[in-house]
């Protein structure tokens, strides 16, 4: 059975909820790590509010919604994966923090709306090892290109053993397989990869 990937507005909100689950890091984060505004933190932003923000950002269940900042993967009728992909400038936490690993040694305009970013790749528990993350990352390229991106980048991990706080963008290999090129190695545990459109 092949992986089918759709924009999040074409996925039912309960499918998105199923992918994130109700326990663990993904259920708690709701892909808001890089989206929280200055002064916000996980401590003062309840998980219910993070979940509501994700629904608004994705437009889940609202085909044709303007907010389609992600992709959902299916195997048959089962929702099995999620990938956050949007203009890099939409990720306030990523853009504003010059100390982020992604910015070491880089001087480009972090708010450039023509540069898109993949910040999270998630495979639902029980469905890992089936190529879902690989299919999601491959789909980000056309998704961003069709929406006018000039380039797409990501910040994958480069080590086999990662902690929850660093594993969310996925491993380097899935990006290289999708045609991304490594453009920086700001740490021994993280790379910056990019594909020009």
C-alpha cells in the first residue's frame, strides 16, 4: 500500500488529532515549538490552545482554506503522519532567535517570505518504519513550489540517537533522498539542508 499525502485542509481535524495522539511530546507540542510569539512559552500556553492554533494554521476539515501550513499522510484510510511546512517567516520562534542552531554562520534575511521551511515530521505511533516520513518530506518540495517558494529548507538531525527536543525535524537521510542539499553543519547534531525551486 502506498502513502498518500494531502494538504492539511483536506484532512479531517480528527485525523490530525489521531496523528498527534493524546500523550507524549507531539501531543503536548502540537507543532507550536517554533510558532509561539515572543513572550509566550509552553508553560503559559495550554495544550488545548496549542491544539486550537494547529487547527487554525492548517485549516483542517476546510478544503480550500487559506491556511494550509502542513501535510497529512495516509495509508489507506488511516491517518499516519504529519509534516509542518510553511513560509519560514511564519515560524516566529525560529526566525527571531539568532541563537538557534539553524542560524549559526548565516547572515541572510530570516524574514524572507520566499523561503519556506520544514520544521517537523511526525509518524504516528505504530506506523513507523514504513517510509511515511520519507513520503512526507518528498511531498514538501512540490507543496512549497506550487505556493511560490523560491527555496525550501529544513534543519534535520544528524545523529542516530536523538532526544525529543531535537528529533522533530527528522533525520538527514530523508531530506537528501528528496533532493535537498546540505548547506551548513552548525553543530555535530544538526544540519541545514535546502532545495532551490
